[in-house]
């Protein structure tokens, strides 16, 4: 009778591990992991038969596999993250290509701001167009996305501050130069607002691009 009870307990003990994890809710996954570690560590090891030792090790592997399957959660916000980086990258690439396609027109726009020293309009035009091209391509590439998002945030913050500064100076600007000499529109507070929206989108992308800590750690 004692041998029969020992065999039954040897079968039920691993099944108990499985049931604990199958009924555990996903949002209690972290607690279940700690409980599983304690149960596996405190499980009485078979004392006599080598076969039972091998069977117990096999059940432990099954428990760990079930724990990983239940507790694994795919990264959240993947679709939103992809959409944000494509939108921000597309805006910057479009603005950069528009400026590079007519550099003389963009230089004339910079002249209208009356803020750059003489002789620095062409270098400034090249730097602005190049920065937008690099950051837009970086966002499309998708590697080191959080750093790309922070760089985009800094760029649009500079644009918003510069536009607000020019508006406070009451300098009439007939073409803000957002897309070079194309899509000409006056500099206004709407331009500042649009850049602030892009700042907010870049910040959201930076938050979504944070590294996700895995729930399954050994």
C-alpha cells in the first residue's frame, strides 16, 4: 500500500505543477513565476529509483516550458511604433528632398529671415537639409529607434522655438520654408503648433521604443 501511494504521489506532484500554471491568469504571471521556482526547489526528490529521477527532471522541464509559454507577452504597441516612425520619417524625408531639389530657393527663404550672417546661408541650408535627410532615413531604418526618436524630438523642438522667436520679433515671413521653396505658406503660430505636435509624436515614439524586460529570466 505504501509503495502504491508513493507511486500515485509521484505522478500527482508534477501534474500539480502543471495545473498551477494553466489556471494562473496572465496578469499574475510574475507571482506565478516566483511560486513555480519555490515549488520546483521544494519538490521532494525521488530517493530510490533512477527512473523516477529521470521522470522528475522531465516534468520539471515541462513545467518550465509551460511557464514560459504562459508568461511570454509579445511587445505592446508594435503597430503604433511602426506607424509613428514611418510618419515622422516620411515627413522629414519629404521636407529634405524638397529642399535639396531647389537649394537656391531654400537659400532665398533663409535670406528672408534676416537672422543668418552673410555667407552662412548656404552652409545653413545644407546642414538643415542634411539633418532632415539623416534623421528621416534613420527612422525608416528602425535601428536604435529610441535614439532616433529623441533626435527627431530635438530637431522639431528647435524648429518650434525658432518659429516662435521669429513671430515674437514681428518679422513677416511669406514662406516658412518647411518644404523649401515648395508649398509656400506664411510663418504663423500654426507652424509652431504643427512642430509641437511632431515633438509630441517623437516623444511617444521614444516611450514606445523603450526596451522591454523579459518576464522569463533565469
